[in-house]
C-alpha cells in the first residue's frame, strides 16, 4: 500500500466520521420542564384569549419553526389556527406566557393545543419536538 492509498483511506474514514457526527450527534432541542403546558382556565368560548405558560429549557441557539394546531380529543380532528412562526428564545431556561385567541371556527368539545417545533440542527438533520397544553373545553356560545 502506498502513501496515496493510505491518505485516501484516512480521508474517507474522516469523512465517514464527520457525516456520522452531523447525522446523529447534535444539540438537543428544548425540553418541556413543566409539561404539559399550563393554561389559565379549563374552558373558553370561541374568540376568548387563552394564556399558555411554557416552562422550557433550550439547549441550542438555532431557531425553531413552530406549527401550532388545536386537536379535538373526541374526534382527533386537527385545526390549523395560527400561522407558522419562528421562535427566537436564547439558549437556557425560560418561562414564557403566550396569548392565543381561540378560533371562532372551533366546534364545542375537549381540546389540546399542540405545537410541533422543528429545529434545523445542521444541513443533514432536523429534530422535531411536540409540546402540548393541558386539556380544555371549548364551550358553545349562547345567543342572548
């Protein structure tokens, strides 16, 4: 085996190590310390504002793309109710209170709010974390 062959094998081995590192070893996405996410009430009318307390620790500085939905627990129907957005919390532990308006189109029932957070760890790897609130009721609006 000559020097050129040994160098090529060595560089190939380094390439495999780098690829494996990028694919499998990365910063951990945030973990919910106080899961499920806490709500200020157990029931809401459509159009009311709910306050969600999120107690999370972030182990990465990369932003997450957040996909929020409402999930009807009796029918397992998903309702996309808010635009996709990017969080920008710094690395570390945080308690945030988020205000969300209950959409007018939600039928009465038992729900949770689910947020899928997608983190682009590097050009090879994404990590997805799902955060969920406590259960809550959407009440039927009574006409006056």
